[in-house]
C-alpha cells in the first residue's frame, strides 16, 4: 500500500480541519447550493406588469402586438398633449391611453413613454386626492414603467414617486391603495438598494395595514407579493425593519389562496435565512405548525418555500431544530423523499435532514425512528448527483454525532457502498464528507473488535468488499490537502497494521521499500511445484 512519508502526514494532520463537527455540522444555505432561488418559474416574480382589465384594452396580442404598438405610438404626441393640458377630463383620457399603451402584452413602449416627458406629470397626478380616478390611472402607468429595467425604475424613483406611493397606502380609494401597493412592490423588487429605499420611507407598516379580513382577494395577493419583495434579496434588509411583518405572515399562511400562500411562505423563507436570532423570531411568531402542514400541500409553488423555511429553521441550534421535530415534520419530509417529487424538492428535503442529523443524539434517533435512513441511503446510491451530495451530508452528519448503536444501524441500512462510490466524485467537499463518514464508521468497527464482539473490524472488511480501500488509496494523490490527509490517516489507522503482519519475509516494515539480502529464501524440500 503506497502510503506517503509520515513527516508530511504529521504536518498536514495539524492543518486538517474536520469537515463535520458539532459546531460546523449545520450548514446555512449557500447561494449556489440549491437551485430553487435561481429558478424564477418556482420563485415569485420580482416585478409584475399590470396588463389591461379583461376586455378593457382593445389591443390584439401575440404576433400583431408589435405593429399595434407602432401604430399606437403614432398617437403618443397627442396623448402627451392631453396629459399636459389643464383640462381634467382630457388629462384622465390621455393618461388612460398611455396606461393602455404600457399594458400591452408584449414589449410595451416604456422607453418611448419616458422619453415623451410624461413621468413628472403622472407623479403630480398621484397627489390629486380630489380626482381618485386620475390618481389610479397615473399609478397604474407608473407601476408598469417601474416593471421595466432598473433604469426605468430609477426614473420613477428620481421623480419622487416613492413617498407619494407610501402616502397613497392611506387613500380612501381601494383601487388607488391597491395600485400603490403594486407600484411599491415593483420598485422594491428591482434591487436591494431600491428595497431599502422603500423601507426607509416607512412603507412596511401602512402596507401591513392592508392585510386585514376586509381586504379583497386581489389586494391580499398584491400586498403579500409586495411584502415578500420587502423581505427579499441579498444583502438582506435590516431585520428590525422587516420583523414587524411576522404577525401578518402568521395570519397569511392560513389563507386558502395559493398565490397568497406562495408569497407568504417566500417571505418567511427570506426572514428565516440567517442567524439564530432571526430563526427564533420566526419560531416565536407561531408559524411552525402551519408550515409543516404546508409540506403536504399539493402545489409545488407553496411546498417549495414552506420546505425552504423549515430547512432554514433547522440550521439553528438544537432547541430551534427541536421545534420542527416536535411538530411532526419528519413524516412529512419522509413523504418528500419517497414520493414522486421533482429533483429540487428532494434535494432540499435531504439538506433539511442533514441539518437535523447534525444535531444531538436524540435528534438523530428521531430521524432513525421516522424510517428516513433507508430512503436516504437509496437516494445516496441511486439519485442524481445533486441529491446524492445532500444525502451524503445527512448520513455523514449522523455518523459524526451518533452513538455506536446509531452508527451500526446506518451500516445495517447499507450506507457504506454509496459512501465509497462517491469517493470518486469531482466535488472535493463531498469526498471529504464521505471520508469523514467512513472514518466514523471504521472507528465503531474497531471498537467492536477491541471489545471482543468481533474478531476483525467488520466495517473495514465491508469497505474492502466494495472496493472502497482502492478508492481511498487513490485519494493519496488528490490535489486537495484535506482529502490527501484524511485518506492517509484512514489507511494508516485501519489498514497499515494489517499490511505489516502480512508482509513477506525479509521486508522491514519500518523502512520504505523492500530490502533483499542476509540469506536466501527457504526452498521447500520437495522443490517448487509450478503445476
């Protein structure tokens, strides 16, 4: 066995940091770890353009849209003139026409409307409390301008619209309030900087005031979506600014409407993504029982952010993790692992379990008793690589904090072979995690041998039988220092002694290489038989 020089081993062993331990076992979500965040089909849209009310916009769509847009642009100068006139009815008619232009289904002429110079007029119209219909049309037009590029949004901001929209959240007109909610959602959805600007103008509390039992469903949907944008984005908003949303979100997640549920759960996933004080605030808002119910929701749009929030909570300390276990999350997660769900959901479920198995022995036992280990090992062996990685963390974490009996149970569920198989994967972190798991398993096998329960380290034998030793040997030439170091340590600890005992005569195990001389090898009296 080609072990490297022990002097290097000693140096590198001192540098080695255990991949999974009590403090580091729990993993916060990384931006590139789970693809859900990047998939806008699953996450709610950051911006929404309001299209025309059904039948209200007499514009054809699809293939005809471009020509219709061009044709309508011919009338833009007349619309602009109407906006700038002193006749209120003309202002309303012209603003409505511009709004319709901005509401066509494809490629609305946002840039052309901005260049026409009507934006400052629309912002002025927002202040016409005596003329709520004009306020509404102007707010709608500005909402759609803000749904465009960041530059388009900046135009709306630079003309001073944000504090006016915030003030309009107190308008006596339902339609004006709802449109102001939508506009603020688009501005906040543009970037963390714009989000903080909106929050800095005190938009949160008047937004939360819209979320009451008297609100129309359309208002509930829009206000919940806007609220999720207030909580979204990295760098995250100051938690003290968004924390007041928690009681409203606890109310919203009991809605029966799928859109409201989806955006409320996304908001909770953003608020729970962070340090333990945030997680504690989310727990204390009382959302855990309902979130766990939503893990059984038929719509992936709801299930995904609910699961993500549960996953965030179990990145906290043992007590916070226990909240999730106590509310019967494990049977729900078992269902996600074993039923026909898409890859992103199974991956997120494995990540969640990995943070539970990073907990204490009782929490590992809860995972075992929920019959999750078998399905987890099945995924570790047979799933796509992205899922295998998370399953490897879950199993390895359990070996790190588990009792000898718990680790023996993991082995009985056939976790050794898939851990060995992953030693050839291209992800160095996962190779390290699998080595760590195998080392923990080997330690238990060695303990069983030393206690006289077995004649040999049975787990070392099982690793040999799955060609795991060869894979570990090959890792001695790995570029990654931690992997190289861990492989050498495992081989030295669990196999080198066995090799010493079986070395041919004339070989000094303490010296590198083979040494010949000092007499001839004995020849059998009957001679060598080559038959």
